[in-house]
């Protein structure tokens, strides 16, 4: 059976499509009797409004894009849930685009949005993103853009994130209180603001406690899992190896545990470990890992809320919006 649309309703009722459309929207221009006839037939024939077609007439796609470096990280999967909770309330669809930490892919994806495929964009940039021309050009085309988690300071728009500097500081202080004196920091990029701020928080805690900052203990990893494993193994195989380690991204937690298992390093006896993670596996690792738990759902929810305010209110200025939501130290057996 063909789908029932406004034209078929109009034909059945011997009315114009415009009259039927206005009746369905409860327009004051249409009489109560006509509205009753239209709504009665619509209910009988199970008429469902075509949101996409309506969007095209209003030059709206009723779709927003979420551009992410990956979804294997539990932070992003949980953030998507927060974003979708807001989008669904607004009657919007969410399209997920993955850059796989590749700047050129990010650039291509954002360039495609200039065609009007989506109404707004939420983005967490790649580990390679330094240049910002592609984001500026998208904004210049009239597209509202909100940055979340991995932000770029140069872009003037709404930014939603957590307190990365304080989190790095708190995590390192915790390791120090647990007796660590040789602390290592693992990151995945020198250009990402969030990992640099976490590192600066770590450095501040070390300086305040008169502990040395060893350059060879501050390791930048990559997307190459095999190479990351080798670098972590080399770090933990040193004669003067770390007794505490702060893992700034979730995906590096497992290789740390694997290397410790291979080298027969006891956690927390030989090495105390803290990771930035929301993964459910954090509590079932052996031993359960102490984490900095980020408010991923709330970050996604807040970012989406700002984007929809921009879509709904022409005078709403995204440039003025900066939201920082605090993370929490969750102490478990690894420290």
C-alpha cells in the first residue's frame, strides 16, 4: 500500500494540499469543521508527517553531524548518547562521521557539509589537527559549529570540555600521595590541547612536590598499536623505570597492562597506574584501574543543546559559550 501523504489526503477530502497542510498544523485560517475532517481521515489512514520533506521546504535537513576521531574510545560512544538525547527531543537525526585521527579525512568531511547536507556540526578534532582553515570556511558558509572535548582555541565558537589541567594535576597528586617518585605520562599527540593540558597539570604537581620531570618518561604514542606497545615496553624495561604512570587516553591502558604482565611487573606493587577512562572494563581489569572519569554524556548533551539554541535563535551567539564540566577521580586497586 503506497504511503499516505498530504496530496492523497487532499484528494480523498476534495480539498487543496495547502488547506490540508494548514489543518494538520492547526492553523487559525482553517475552520474547526475542516480540521476535524482532515484529522479524522489522517488518523484513519495512519498518516505520518514527512519530516525530511518538510525540512527541504524550509531549507532544513533536520539532521546534524557529529564528527569524531573514533568510537572505540568509550568517551565518544557515551558522548553520542548525550547528543542523541537532545537531537531526538528536537526531532532531528544524527549522522556520525569518523575521521580515524586523519586530518585530511576531517577536512574532506567538513568540506562536504557546505552543500547543506546537515544543519549543524558537532566536532572533536583529530590528533593531527593544527590548521583550522577548513573549520573557518565551514563557519563562513553559515554552518553553526560546536567544538567538544578536543577543542581548537583559535576557532571562535562554543566549546564544551572537561577540566583537563586540573584532572592531570589531581591524578599526579594522587600518585605522589601513594608514594610514587618517578612518574611517567603517556599521550597520543603534541598538538591536542586536552593532552597538553593534562600533561601541564602533571608537571605542576611534580614541580610542587620537588620531583624531577624526566623527558624520557613523557611519551607521545600514535595510532600504531604495535609501535605503542614497543614504546611502553621500552619505557618499563629501563633500569630506572617509572613507579607511577598517568595514561592520558583510554586506548593506551590495555597495552600498559599487557606490558606489565609480560615483564612481570606487579600493579600496584611495582607500578601504580591511573588512566583517563569511562570503559566498563576499568573495574574488571586485574587489578581494577584508578581512573579520571569524564562527564562524557553531559558534555555531549551540553554541546548539542548549544547547537540547537543556535539553530532555533538567530540572535544566539555561539562565540560567547564556553562550558567546562569537571571530571572525577575514581580510586581503585591499581593505585
